């Protein structure tokens, strides 16, 4: 760490391969920056494709013994990692805020949420069971075993640097799989510190390896082509997920994909207004809107629309923008210039097509990559904002008349990760649960993420589920043994 601007110390910045922290084979590093100032926080080792293969070598070498490690031992290590993550809540939260920008209170929330995957899967590790069956003819008996799928390659995004890693590492390790992890190049520090906590928790060498790299594609291609790899788990954008699925097809790799969203948020006339506004604020502005679960398209029924927009706008205007490390900040920067340009372009396009700008709609004049929280009303069909994942603090409101129209508008997207709906009518809620094309529905609530429930989407939002008992299934194979009639 030779740079003058380095302010993060005591956090590993190397590659972790086979239980050792080390430099990249070419000695190269890349800079990690604070999005609220643009300053360099640290230089991190830039893994080469050879380093990626070395990480897979280590994972493959450790696979057999890790799979044979008693479930209770695997469980205890995950539990120790959970305890260590909570002990280091302040460190993890500070790292996330520095490299990603969200206010410290939100980063602390991510530590609680992210660490929970370690506790949850430490509990699941000892509950992996097969069964014993009789065939319908009554002539044979089958024993079904559950076995770990094998070495896993996990690719994570920058928006939840801790939780997206634990949501994959937790179930993989619980199931008995070894892991090569590639964190997002924008936010590797949190992940590197997490991996160090696993080392301190007593994880055997080679079970978890981490390879940050600037050239994600160059690093990943040889790993994905290697037949020792048995599983790919990815969270990120739909175009990259789709490209990875094509690569995975070559070796018929088992895959889990958590991809983009375009969440509808429906507010019906019979909703509790205060509750709907409060929850909508969370659904939209958690993580500055940089979440695949962020409410992207608000559809508000005509009878409640004026009151809803007014109440929401009052809350939006109350945000305090600043560095996430400053006291009182309730909204930090976006991750980079590209994110600000995208939000600005979507707002401009919507306004040009007839939307009404209620508040915001501009960049914030200060260092760092900030965009003002924005509300658009009467967004018109054909606006880019209705088909694009905003990933920023922009509310797009369209009004609708009937339930049928609301459902049609909500389903008019290639995505299907999460939907939110606010109504006082339980039977309407049931109808929505059955008809909205979504993997998750927040009914009168604005946050669905929870380690105990299956997170995932339908349509172009992905394949597979993370969290809950379903989450561990993604890392297990069934092997069935037919035996004769006794
Ligand atoms: P975002 O747009 O949110 O940054 P991406 O899908 O680009 O989402 O990135 C998510 C993760 O995927 C990051 O870790 C990134 O480095 C990685 N990634 C991006 N492109 C590729 C690729 N072609 N192959 C493998 N990983 C990739």
C-alpha cells in the first residue's frame, strides 16, 4: 500500500489462495476509491488468469476433505464466522461505507442482514438429509443421498459487498462445497476482510479462496472452462448473467443467477396511506436505490395518487445528502459517474416524454458522485425509465384506474424479481400473489430480504433461490441408490 491517499489500513489487500494471503502473480494492483470524494482508499492485488487457476487448484484440492468434514464442524466454523462478523460490525460497516458510499447506519444494517446468512446456514449444515423410498410397484427400495456439488465459483456485485458474499459462501460451505470468490472490483475491501474473518474462524486452507481482479471476464473465462468447477453462482446484471450462462453451457455447469429487476410498486385506493409511504421509501431509497429489489415503477391508483405523491415527496425532500461517514447523512453518493449519468438520462428522457418533475432531477454540486433524490409523476408509456433498472434515487409514478390495469402494467416487463403492493383488501392481496409475475412479493411491506426466505426471481431476473432451506439445495446433488426388495 504505497499510495499517499491510503486511509484504510489493517485490511488485507492481497489474494487469498490455499490459506495464504499473497500478491498477484504479476505484482499488479488496482485502486479502490471512495465514491463520496473520488479519493483512493487502497490498492488491491489484481489477480491474473493464472491466479484464478491457482485458486481453483486450491479449491479442487480441498473439496474432498471439506465434503468429508463432519457437518457439525462445518457448522461450528460458520457460526464462529458469524460471531466474528458481529464482533467486527463497526469495521465491516466502515469499510462498506468507505468503498460503496451508503450511510453508516445502512452499512450496519447490512452487517446484521449479511451475517445472518452465516448463522442461518450454520444451522442448515447439520440438517442435510436424504431419504429411503419404495418404488410404486413395491419391488425395490431407493436410498437418496445428498452430496455437495463440488467446487463453486461465486461472482458478487458492489451494491451489497458483504451480504451478497455471505449469501453464497454460507450455503456453499454448509453443503460441503469449496469456493473461489471474485468480489466486485469497485468494492473488494469488505469481502477481503470477511475472508480474513473466515481464516480466523478456523476454515481449513483452500476451502475459501478470493481473487479480486479488474478484468472480470479475463479472470473468469478459464475458471468457467475448467471441468473441475461444478457450480457457478452469480449476482449482477442480466446481460453479464446471460453471457455467463452461455459460457456455463460448454461444461454443463450448475448455475444460480440473481440478475436484474424492474420491481413494480402498486398502491391501491384502499391502502393505508402512511404505511404505504413509509414502506415505499424503504423499497425505493434503501441503498440509494442501488438494489435489484429497488422499487423501479410506482403504479398508483387514481383515488389515492395525489395524496400519496404529496406525502412521499415531503419525505424525499427531507433527505440529508452527504458522505456516509458524516453524522446525520441519510443519503450517500451513487457508486460512480456512470451511475449518475444513467439516472440523469432516465429522468431527462421521462420529462421529455411528458412526465412531471415534482422534486430533484439534478446532480448535486459537490465532489463525489451524487444525484438528488427525485420524484416524477405521470410518467408516460414508452419512457426508458419504465424498462430500465434505474439503480438510483428516482421515483417514477404512473397512475392507473383498475386492478386489472395495475396487474397488466406491473407484468409488462421482461423482469420478475420482486413486486410490492399496498392494499387493505386481503383477497386482493391473494389475487396479486397469484397473478403478479414475480419471485417475491412485499404485501404492505417495503423490504423482502431475509435469510430465512427464498430470494430469487422469475423471467430474466434469474434462476434459483438464495437463503432459506431452498438456498442450500443449489449446492447439493441427489444421488439415488436402487436396492432390491428386501
Ligand atoms: P453491475 O452493472 O451492477 O456492476 P455487473 O453484472 O457488471 O453488474 O457486475 C457484477 C459482477 O460481475 C462484478 O463482480 C463484475 O466484476 C462481474 N463481471 C462483469 N462482467 C463479467 C464477465 N464478463 N465475466 C465474469 N464476471 C463479470
